[in-house]
């Protein structure tokens, strides 16, 4: 998939290096246009509302969550369980986002505005998804970014 560079953002985004130690929210406001999202990610920021219906915050926690895979050990039982599912990439981006944003989830924050913004990033070739399905085709897990 070819990437299309969107128009640049008109917003001045904060530099995470200038934040106070322990400060996770570095800015409030702006928009979810593709150029703004890409500029933010390039600076180490990601958008999330301050609360479910609150203003848009730009977050940069330190340390970031990292899953080191060099020590991953797949047991026989895990390998057997994995064979029951199918994993694909970029086949159901919007479905994964909507499942992650299910409003019945107690800490859900992914609104329709976020779904549409990231679907556009996906269409431009910048956002991707991984999907896990049952043999019958039902979505049981996924991630996007």
C-alpha cells in the first residue's frame, strides 16, 4: 500500500522533551486531521480525550509501554491455541477500531470522530490493523495503530 502524505498541520504541537518529569498530558486541543495525527506521532504524542466526553489531550507517557519479543517463549499449549485462530493484517481496520471503541467497555474512549480520523489515516496508508478471527470468521481480537 502506498502512503499519501496529507497536508501539514497548522497546529504547533508540544515537544515531549520539554515536559516535566511524570507529566503525561502535554497539550489540550487541536484536531484529528491526518496531518495533525502524523505530526503528533512523529513527535511521540498520541491523542486521547481527557475523559470520555472531555477535550482532546495529547499524551506522551514516559516510560512508554514496550513489549520485548526477544524473550518470548511460546509454549506447546499456546501454539496449539493459536492454531485455532486466523491472524490477518489490514483486512478489517474499521471493524477492529469499532470493537476497541465499544461504548459498553468501562474505559472506552474511542468515539466516532476517532474512528473516522483513523480510517482516513488507514486509507492514506499510515495506519494498520491486525485481526484475529475464529474459524467461523468472528473477530475475537485485534489492534490498530
